[in-house]
């Protein structure tokens, strides 16, 4: 690569009541006047959700600073309205159904067209954007990302609780989201033309209102000249969001520099691998993307790190990624840490407390 690929990150959060830890429908109040922070902060589909978006970055330190600034702004604004900011893929306590929608025509139309699918959209993801020169490059990298989607999901698992109970999954958000007709892993595409043909077919079918509702785990962004990875839960900490961004860029750079033919993982195998990653997270077994055999997730992560190491070293990101993975293997993913917080006293309020503390940048 002649130059580092650009990267950007979008993060979705829930607002919770300061006193109870239940969802707080205060996005409008929290976002009022945020222009003074000079960061991109937006509403999401639910009135208890907010979203931040970094600018275009080439350096992971710059990305970290931007994400931290956005989180600090949201933490400060939430506190002024008796609320707290929580980075979790699903809320721990309480869920109002149907979802109290943000008052926007698009969201109301989605509810009308999709029915009860919009009733419980209290889910938050981390979206990593990689800037690529042309659509064919985006499809090429997307095909290379497909086999690693379960691994990235396992590394970012941060949603074990739902409706005040442990789901038995590390990423329940992924399970909830996959009920939508346009979600899940994308097919392997031979060209950008084939991708756009599939996109148009889906929109014509009525399963998506437009290209923006193509919700595959990795897709060509409908709004930006980027490839967008959407498989992961929102990261508990800024550092883990940066880790995910560095991993995705490392995969993209490795794919482009090698020019190797992407492996064609069969759709049925990729589907069960994603289910396994959502259930077990990093602490259990995954499905090896080459052999199809159940393999410790940590072993698969190690093989990913070996493959992308030259690209990470070229970008100056290897130590950041290696240290970040070591921390996850030692301390556990966000899901594992949520469960440990509950296990200490058997109180879900302690889980909410952990989430609030992790979300705020140090």
C-alpha cells in the first residue's frame, strides 16, 4: 500500500436513568446544543439511543482522541439530564415495547413496513468504515472479510443480558438483529455489478426501503465512499473500539497487498459460525474459517493476527492490536466482564454500573 487506508467509526449507545439504570427516553434533550462540542453526535431510531461518528482518520491515536471526545460530550450532556451513557449491545434493565421511536418520517415508515421487527430495537453496534478507492476494491475486501466475521463478532461480544436476564449468549444483539430480512453475512460477490444487482433486487422486493436498509454485516456504505463493517456490538471502551478499527483495516490492507483470491466459505458454514460466535464469544469455540472444524476462538484469533501482522506493522498498529487482544484474553470480552460484575453480588444494577464506568473515557 502506498498510503494507509482511512478509517472511521460510528458508535451507538443507550441512555439509562441515573437512579434506576432503566432506559431513559432523553435523546432529544441530551443532543440539544451538542454543536458546541464540535463532534458528530446524532439521534438513532429509539428515543433512548444516541450515536457518535468520528471523522476520517489514518492514525489510530487520532481516532482514539475523536471517539473519546464524543463519549465525553455525551456523558456530560446525559448527566445534565439525570441520565448516564452506557456502551452495551443490549440494555440490561427494562425494555419498553414497542420501541419509542425518534420522531422522523423514515423511522415511522420502517415501523409501518416492518411491523413488530421494530418493537424491540434496543440494540447498539460499532460500525467501522474503511476508505477504498473504488467499488471493485470494496467487494474484494468484503469477500476477504467474510471468513473473519465470526471472529470479529466474538472479539466484540458485549450483550449477554436482555429483559433483565442472562440470555446464554455473548452477543444477544446479533441474534435480535438477525431477524431482519437484510441482515447477516453478505454473499460472496464476483463483482460490484453483482452486488448492486442484488441490492436493487432486495429494494425492489420491499425487504428494504432503500440502499440504506441493506444491513449486511459488511456492506458498501450507502452514504460514504467506504466499506462498512457492522458485525460487532458497540465496544465497552474507547480502546476496544480502536482495536476493532485496527483489526478491520489490517484485514483490508492485507487483502489488497496480497491480491490473493478470497476463500469462499459456504453460506451454511458461515451462518453457524456466526451463531457460535454470538453464543460463545471469545471464551468458547469458533468455527475455523478454513477447515470448518470447531476450534478454540483464541486459536482462530491468533491465526488472524499472524496473517495481518505485516500490515499492522506497516501501519504502526501491531503492538496496539497485540496488546488489545492479550487484554481481552486475560480480562474477557465485554460480555464476560458483564457476567463477572453480576456474579459478585447477583445484582444487575452492578452490571449497569460497570457499563457506565467503562463507557466514560479515562
